[in-house]
C-alpha cells in the first residue's frame, strides 16, 4: 500500500494461467472415421459413434495420439507410457452422449515448458487428449427463435495444454499463446487456424497485492480465439477485479465469456468444480499405452523447433537475432527460402538482405506475406545475388532485374545478358564518357580543384548518368580521380 496525499492507493499484480485447446491435424475424428474437414454442410460428418447412439463403440485414432505425443515432446513434457481416458459428465445440447471423453487423473503428458522472447519460461502443467463437442447455432436468419445443432465438430481430436499460473501480464499471455501456435504449427500438430476454431484459449486470471502474496480467487474467461482478444480480455479482467476489490468487494470464482464486440468479459456461470463432472474411467476404451519406442520415433520425427532454428541462423550464418527472428518466426516460409538461397550459392548476409529487403517489398506490393507466393525460386534469387556481389551488375540494376524476374519468370543472367545490363568497368566506353563529363563540366572541375569535395560527387553522378547506370561505381570513382589528377593546373 502506498500513500498519495493521504489517500491509500493499493496496487495489484495479476496472476494468469492459460488453458489452450488445439485441434490435432488429423483427417478423421478421434474415435470414429468421420472426416474433420471444416465447412461441410451441417450434420454430414457424423456417424453413430460421434452422434452418441447407444451401443456405438469408440476406437482411438492412432494419428491423433502421434500428434499429441509430438506436441508434448516439443513442449519438453514427460510422456506417460500409460494414460487413461475418462468420461467428463455434463449436459449440453451439443454434447450428444451426455459426457465428453477426456483424460483426467492420468493425462498423456505432464511437466513441460515454453520459452518466451524475454527468455522466461512458462511451465506446462499437463497435456491431455479429448474430443471436441458440437456447435450450437443461435438465431439463424430463417429461424431466429430456434437453436440449431451442428455435430460435425463433435469428436474432433483436441489436446488441452494447461499452463502453470506463471504468466504475469496480458501481453505476456498473448505472446505465450502466439508462441504456442507457432510451435504447434511448426511440428504439424495443428493448422493454427483460429478463425475456424482450431486453436482457442481459456484465460484464468486473479490479482493479488504483490508478488509475494498468496494467489487470489480466479475467474476463467472461455474460448478466446485471437491474440489481440486474449490480451484485451485479460486486461479487462484485471481492471475489473481491481475495481471489485478496491471498492471493498470480493472476486467470485466464475466462468466468464469475452465479447469481441465490446472488449468486455461477462459472467456466464459460477465455476464448476471437478467433482461436479463425476469423472470416471471410460469403460469403452482400454488405457492408452505409448511405448518408449513410439515416443522415440516421434522425437526423431520432430523437425527443428523455432527456437533452435533461430539460434542456428545466428551461429551458423552470422545473422543478427533480429534478422534470424524475422526469417524463422515472422515471415511464413522465410527460413526455408533463405536456406535454399544460401545452398544455391548466395552469401548468407546477401540472401537475408535481399529476402528481408527487396523481395519482401515486392511481395508486399503484390499483396502477399507468404514466401510460397514468391514466383522467383531461391536458386534464381541466388543467381541474382551472386551477380550483384561480384559487381557484374550494380545494386540499382539488380533491384530492377529482380522486378523483371518476378513478372517474367526469367533468370537473372538471362535478363542481364539480353538487356546488356552488365556493368562497364575500365573500358573505352567509360573512358569516353568521363572525358565528355569533364569537358562539359569545367565549373565543377574547377570547384573540385579549389578543394570542394562535393563537386566530385556531382561528377560521379554525371558519369553514372551518361553510362545509364551500368557503370561500376568503383570504376567511375577510380577513373575520374586519375583523370582529374592528369589535367594540369
Ligand atoms: P480447473 O481444472 O478447474 O480448470 P486447474 O487447477 O486445472 O483448474 O487450473 C486451470 C488453470 O488455472 C491453470 O492454467 C492454472 O495455472 C490456472 N490457475 C490456477 N490458480 C490460479 C490463480 N489463482 N490465478 C490465475 N490462474 C490460476
Ligand atoms: Mg480447466
Ligand atoms: Zn463419427
């Protein structure tokens, strides 16, 4: 507590724990063969199992387990050799069986962590597998007073990733969510499509007087599906709880909903406790056994993770942290494109400069942000970079050539040859051009001799112009200097 002008001002700090639901990237559902494709007509991807018809038996999708194991390993979790599916009982119209098959006391994996850009780790409590529910559609245009149920989503394979309450701000929560998406997408476990519901986050938020105080009562805000909304929802919730406590009230443990339109959270229901769900082991599924060999095969199949790749780009290619981050994390397909360009012969520095500079500029102008939309193949960019780096063409001409490559699909060398764009070095043409420039600009020559160095730059510009940009600037400089020395005073 601080005193400001005699008024007691209590400041609070937030504590945040996140539960992320990620849809596993399988072709079919977790316990039946129905497709998981998004956007199918309502209730067409359904069968007796996912409709919950009596007597229908679930069969676990091996691919879903494989992807869940990958995610667990990427998050440095311990994968348990035996885990158990459990029924989580609740009634809701989009849950036809009256229970969700999830995991409870024995989840697939526990004890991992995810690194943020600050170097801080957020610990992962557990990862369990479960099925998604269906979807209730309220107030459709043709029947505003009805609720429709679409069960296409019912039985979609999910993992729930529960964090420890380690997050300390709304911005940190958004970064955690975004790094989680990046990681899951990079290992092929999830498509990361948040608009289609492939990735959702529940935010548990509480406040306390300072970092050493015990945790306060938390609220859980459900199903936030964008990084920005998550940040807004948490910021709102922190402020709301501070208002409640500051005005003498107490925070109630409850489930809240975020309204994208207003940026506010609204109370939905009082928080249920685990015992309300009457969890018990799913009798229709044997315990899930993931052998050591299975875990090791999944580990071996993991691609290089974003943190490791960024570090390698710095150490192996000498890139700055900033450029490595851009290529690995911020430009989709940037890392692969970069490595292919270097493998084709360009220098690492040149490749990163050209990709992050000119190539990205043209890509943006063309309305793209994804390197797979670049029509210039890495091997062709590399050819261009080598021409520029060996001074065959000037960097101004090289930019021009890149634009031409983009539209025509032709190679750099082909364009340079066909259009005579190669730089002219110590040649008769350059000698003649410089002679003419000196003759035509007697004033500037006199100024240069009088010690005005700016006049030299002017003469270089004139010579470059006379050569239509094709002269090697180094050659112009050298020749011009020696000519100016030659002319007697
Ligand atoms: P439940 O199963 O009821 O959702 P859990 O114990 O699994 O409860 O916790 C769910 C999430 O809430 C976890 O991410 C955890 O880190 C977070 N959490 C727990 N206590 C607090 C708290 N006091 N403030 C903020 N988050 C919390
Ligand atoms: Mg929970
Ligand atoms: Zn089905």
